[in-house]
């Protein structure tokens, strides 16, 4: 009878991970991994199916934390984080082979990559309707987590962290607000990289960032000061002065549309300066990458794009100065899709979904309330980190945001160090408050683990193990 009971529990998934979702063989690897990994769907409200890829820790999966990762957009796939940032294997230029990542975050954590919302990557909805908003996304992500822990009950007591990047600055704290109310999930903290925390602070700080990085001439800077600043306070965000709006528009053109790499000022732009083009009855928008972040820029453009896009079969949005071709080739390979158990109802994989992005309703202009609620609990570890040469979500805006929370300073701003295999190096700067830290990564852009993998891994390790930065 005991044997029968055990078999029955295994069949319904009561004692462990779902065998049907296990990736038995992953194409592109010279050698299959020693750790287990799973790929499948988490079914949430209104017949939405969110694709997940879960990689167990290479160290001690039974006891290591579980970490959720969300890329931003809104509308971009978290598999980009897995395959090009901090996953256990990185896609190569040929679009067919994978190399092991020596600085993978699953060296010390069980990593859950979730493609959210429905319509992103391999995630889909039965009704094919992909209009959504911040509140609905946070609820569906929470429901997906509940489904995940049902499928993997052996991880339900592990420490759990929420992490993300870019528009994850909205996704993560709004999701944390729900998760912290659920005692069945062992939430320990959140980490947000180059996140959108406040549209106003991001826009205002960007003008200073651009000027002090040599992008604006003295004449434009003077015009900005005269038209946008009064009583020693500047408003580059929503000034009613038409001259100010015009001058800020010139800044936008320089930062986002002149051919600079908005995700890393000091990096080249893969493929050269992007330009719009029409291919195969698709509207391909290659110069509107800030549509994935900036509210002021995206609101006006979204209206124009929706009108234009209606004449085409689909809308594809490629972030500028990024090369998603290898990931596209790999993830749309039928053998890879079979290995990942991808539903035939899923769309072809794209790094970002234009349909989701253009129909996304942004409800939160800042997330102060969510951060203060987390900090008020006095038990969650919070990390806000920024590559210091990113222009999509620049470090200064997030630093201003953290300072605006008015938490007690524990460690004054100083350099932090990491070991690069030969010697200690400066990783960037850190300022620590009670249960909160703001940290920069020197010389890194928007995708920190891609640009600075060693420093990124050191930062992540100290965050998880509750060590000083």
C-alpha cells in the first residue's frame, strides 16, 4: 500500500519536479550539463500560458535559493537573460551552439526564467489577445509562481528572491508587493538592475548624464538651462514651456536616434547605425528602442505606431544596437523547440514583442510605494544596481530614486572590489542603507552580466549570501 501511495504521488507531481518538463537533451552543447533543467508552461488566469525555463543550481540545489529572473520591455523575453547574460550557457554567433558560462548565476542559485507577459517569447494566450497592464502582469506573474511551486514542491521552503532588469524595475517591486503577503513563499529580497524606478527621475537625470558625458554642446546646455530651469530647479520631464520641450527633444535625438548605443555609451553599435525598414509585410522598427523604456518618448510614438502598424500583418520591435539573430536562430530551431517542449500554439520566438509593447498600459510612473512597503517590513534585502554607462535607465536616476526613499545610511558611498582571478579590481561604487543598497558597476551598460560578468557574479553572490558588498 505504501508503494502504491508513493507511485500515485509521483504521478500527480506531489513529490517532485515534473518529469514531462525535464530537458533530457539540449541541442548545441558539446556536453550535456550535470545539473537538471526544465522547460514548460505555467498556466495562469484567463487561459494564459507563461513559458518557463528552470535550471537547478550547480552547487547545492536542495538548499540554494530559488531566484526568479524577468527581463523588461515591456514585452522582452527573459530567455535573453538566460542565453546572453547570466544563464549556464551562452549562445554563440553561429546561432546553433552553446558554450558554458563560467560566471553563470546558477553556480549558486536555482534560476527560474519566466517569459512574461503572454505574447512574449513562447508564452501565449488561447484567445491570442495580448493587451495588458502593470497590475494584470503582476497578478499573472504571482499566479505563475504559485503554479511553479506546485510543480516543484521540493523548492517551496527554499529562500526565494525576485530579480529583473530594465522594465523589471516595475515588474519586480509590483510583484514583490503581492508575494510578501503570501507566507507560503519564502521571499527574502529583490534585486533590480538598470531598472525603471521613476520616469520623472530617469528623464531629468538623463539630460545631466548626457551633458557630463560630452554628448551635448555648450550652446544646447545653455538653452536647456534657460528654458527648463527656474530657481535652481530643472524640469526636463514635463515642462509646459514649448522651448524646453523642443530642447529636450534635441537631447532625445542625440541619445536615442543619432547612432549611439543607448544601452552602453562606450560600446559600438552592432550592425551599425540602425534605420527603419519594411520587410516581408512587416513593420520593422529598429530605431525605437527607447519605446521599451521611456514613457514620454513611447506615449507619443505608440499612437503613431499603432496607426501605421494596422496596415501590416505584424509589428516587430528590435532594440537598437543589439544582435538577436543568434538567439532567434537557436530558439526557432525545431529541434530546440522540441527539447524545450514548446507548444505548437506559441508564436515564433522574438527577443521583444511589438504587439505586447504597443498595447501595454503603463500604470506606475514610479514605484516608491512598493519599495517603502518592502522596507517597512524590515526583513527584505533590496539591491538596486546599475551599469554606469547605460542611457536607457541611467545610474543617476536610480541613485536619485534610492536617495528619495530617505532610509538610514549604514555605509557611506565608497568603492567596492572584486577579484578578477589575478588581483582585486574596483567593481564600482556602493552606498548602503538599512536593508537597501545602491551599487554601480564600472564600465557596464544596461545588460550588466553581459558587459561585466565577473563583477556581476561577485555582486550577485554577495547579495544572495547576505555578505557586505
